[in-house]
């Protein structure tokens, strides 16, 4: 029963690096425990549960606004009809939202949530096995028809599979895959959702781990999962940079008044004192201005010796980043570099630089 | 650069320290009290005479605790200086200005910590608590990349300096060797009777390449205090006054905390150049009038550009200046005669100011001939400060 290897689909690896696993290794858990877990497979853990409100225009508008989705078919009757629809429709990916329980229900679960054999029982069983933490890994949605205001949706959830124990970057855990089925007031199928979470045993704090490569890619097959890199202190002045980095865009702050580029960023232009700024995206070319090879002290998130560089970009600003793809003894001040990206963990993407020559050879 | 009115207005009349150890076995506050009392005794003054206190923002022993515990009475001036080791000489500048303006008459500057047995700065910033301040946000450009420690920050300057001027590891190692040579004859030094050779330096392990273990200063438990009074009052006290001929701070353009890598050039120390220009303007002296120096040596590589910024040699020539033996007792500029922070103790540079006073008094364990003026520097890589001390001659 290793159906969760499908987690290698593109969605999961881009949305959550932690889902990379070492296939086929399960720890010797007690057979009785395995049996109790297996009993949940195929079982309905949440019976048909209607959403609190029918599909309605105000919630659609709020959703579209929050998502920045300006497609008029969600809010404008005439525009919707112009596309051949009978009227406005709800965004397809909103299907889950119609059946969300809301905050009050989350903090005070209803009786059906704690029914014997229900989802709560499965979570309790996983807790018993030490899998006390959870992270969502991926979600595959299939839509049958568009929802319109007045539809009233109910969801029902069935366990599809529970994986053997896997080693992941977050700790040893099991992928739990359920299928949620969404039906309308007439019982008609609206959508299905294959919903996968990792229930895991959080790793012990402070336990040393090594990354495989100097630049420090995340979990590698067979390697002990790494500790997370120190978190950047993100505030109102630098958040844009780290947000762009998560999209693998290396941005440079630019004064909107005088055009001067600056890094590290700040709220005010050192050249003209303007508070107005925007960003430009770096072309990702530069050269090595200086570097250090770190040996001691060691932090568990990194592999040593660790190369840290001051890179001078072609745009003229400098930044600190790790060097990868080059041995410490081969590093030379002045060597041309190209940008690459490191997804250190689900929350942190950072630029890394590689020698330009190795890419061209 | 203006001369100002500070020259010769105040003097350091007393110095006092605890022993320098790796595990003091007592509180940081007790270390501070012991150092303050020792400095006052050296000055021939009592705690009740003190009406001013200056320390570092990094200091954990607040003025109220030191004043109350040592039996000081009313304190009319208290001030702190920021930026870690860059504060050292700045505390004396604050004290001298307070004395010169009448804000206080007897000002004690102090620094005490269990930096080895307690919180070790050398372990770096990786796991410090988060907040959204600009100071903490600055670490966002370092710690996620594994750039955590002072040695690593300095190494990036050192590598660039090597690239531009052809310096190598031996050029840094010679600084360590001369420091340890001086410490070897200083009974107060942690490395008393333990000199090193250049070969020892070459074979010491990498910490943050190009920095080796012996390029890095030690970590110390201890306390150091200094007593500043007017020059006039100092003349009535037991020791010959160490007159403050110049005292200055410097924060350079595009200054960061230990990581000013974004300036057009990073092979110099512009904030130290700013300090030097002020010191010479205030004192009316030039590099040739300086007979000895205490150069901040948390890490050896930044001693080289200090010599250049202070005008003792031209840019890129510090390696030759050092190799020619000019930092030795008997050389052109005897330096760190107490052993420096590599050899004596790491007291955030405050022990170096005390050695500057001893050089003026003529009481250093490695006393060179004819020391008229001593230049003392504070931390490098940070906003910094400096002093020129001298005798009555």
C-alpha cells in the first residue's frame, strides 16, 4: 500500500518541499497498530455535512476580491451571460469554502466531528502513534459543474490511503489521503477533492543534521532531514524581498524619485531622501566580490565547510548569498556567477549563486 | 575638522580591573562593582565622590545597580554608547565632555561581563529571538545564509583586503604573534607565558576562512573601569594624569553593523578614518607624534586597515609595516603592549584603554622608551571611537 508515491506530482513538490520522501521505508511499527490504521482505509470519516450558507453573491465577491481575481463572470450578471452562462457563477476553487466549518466550529467541534470512527478518532489514533503534527501537502480538485447562487453544497469525506511511515524533512510521518465529495442539494456530484496531509512526529529540537550540498538543498533521499535555516526577521521594510524570493524573483529596491537602486532595502532613499520606491528584477548575473568559508561554529541547518559570498550584481548592487556548485578551493574573487534558487523549506526560498562557467560548459 | 575645546580638559586618573578568566564564578554585577571600586581606589577617590557613570548599551549592569551597590550617592550624569566594542573610547569621550561642561566632576566608565562562561558573542546571532526592529531585520540578510558570527563577518572584509592588496594569512598571523609575545610577559594576561610562533598560527584550525583560530580574540569573564576627572583635579590625585588630548566617535557613510559590504570599497575602515581626522585635529598631533598604540584586535585582519586609516602607513602597506617589526616594543609604533584582546583579555576594548593609561604613566609591563602620546582605538566594523592620551610633557 504505497499509493502516496503519487505525491511526486508537480503540485506537491512546488507547494511544499517537505513532502519529498524516502520511498519504501517504514519503521517497524507494531502490527496491531498498523491493523487499527488500516481499518480506517475506505471508511467514511465525515458524513454528508451541509455548508453553513448556500452559495451566495457576497461571499463570492469577498473571495474574488481577496484572490485578486477580476473575472467579471463572478460578479456581473451581464458579463456572465455574455459568456453563455445563465448568470454569475462561483469560482470553481471556492468549492471547499462553502463547506468550511468556520472558526467557532473549529474551537468547539460539533458532535458529528467526534463520532466514533470519525475523523477525530483517526486523528487520535495518529496522535497515539506519535504523529502529533500536521501539514497539508497537496490537493487535487476535479470539478463537474459550476456553482451558482442558491446552490447548497454538502461534503462527505472518505479515507483513501494511509502510507507507511516515511522520513521527511519535517520528521517521520504518514501521508493520509482522503477524498472529499461535494454534492449539491439534489445529490448531484459537483466536485471531488483528493486531499493529502502529512501527519508527522516533530523532530527533536536542536538535534544536529546535515544538508547534502554546500548550498544546502532541503531533504535528500537517505539523508537525515535538516534543521530549518534561521528565519529572516521580516518586517514592513524587507517583506517584499522575501515574498519575491518565494516566487524565485530576485528584486532590487529602486527609488521611484531618482531611480537609484539600493540593497539591503530601507524605507528611504540615501541619494535623494524620497520615501517612494518600487522594485526591479535582477537579471541574475554578477560576480564574486568577496567570500568566506565557514567552518566553526556549526549550525545544524547547514553543511560545512559553508560558502557565503558577497555578490555584486550586474545591476550594481551587492547582496549576501550562498555559493553552490563550486569547491571552496576553486572559488576566486571576481569569478562570474549566475543566480539559482534554493527552496530551503516550505516557508523560505533564497537566492544562491553558481559559477557562470560551469553552466555554460 | 575642527579642533574643538576638549583637548587636555580631562584626564583618566584611575584604572581598575578584576582578574581575567574563563569562568569568574560570580555575577556580572559583582564584576562591575569590583572593577569600579578598584579604579576608584587607584584614583584615590571614594564611591561617594562619583557623580557620573558611562557604559555600553551592551552592558547588562545598569547604572542604578552599580551606583547603589558601590555606595555612590547622587549621580548627575549617566550615558551609554552603542555598537558593541565600538563604544569603548566613546565612553571616555562622554565622560570627558561631561567633565569639561560641568555636568559631572568624577565620571566612572565601566564594562563587565561573563562573556565566556555566560553569553558568548562568538557563537553568533543565528538563534536570537525575533522582532521587527530595523536592527533585527538587518540580520535577515545574514543568518538565513549561515552568516552568523563576528569572525564570519570580518572574514568577508579580510578576503577582499587580501584580493586588493596581496596580503596573506601570514600578514594576519604576525599581528597575533606580536600580541601573544606581549601577553607572554604580562602576568594579568590570560596567555601569560604562552607566546606563539607564526608556524603555530599557520597550523591553527580554520574558523571562518581566511580566519584561523589564532586570528580570533579570546572570550573573557571580567570587568574593567576607568575614572575620568578634570585635568586640574587629576594633578592632585596619586598617579600622573593620562590627559585626554583627543576623543572622538565615527559612524561612516552606508554603515552597517559589522557588515558594511555595500560601500564602493570595503578594504578600508572609513569610520576609523573619521575618528583619526578628529583625533589629530583636536590634539594638534599627527601620526608621527604618536609613540604607541592600542589597536582594537577582536580579529587580526582589521588591524591592518586601522594602521592605514590612522595614517601610520599608506593603503595596502600595513602588511609591510607589520612585517618590518614596527609593532614590537622598540619598533616605530609599539602596539598592544598588554597583549591585546588576543593575548590579555577581551573586555570590549576597555582593558586596552587601561593599558594606554599605563603607557602614559610609564608602568606597562612592556614599557617602551619615551612614550609621550598613545592612540587607542575601539571596535572595527561597527560605528567606533578613539582616544589620544598623553602626559604633561
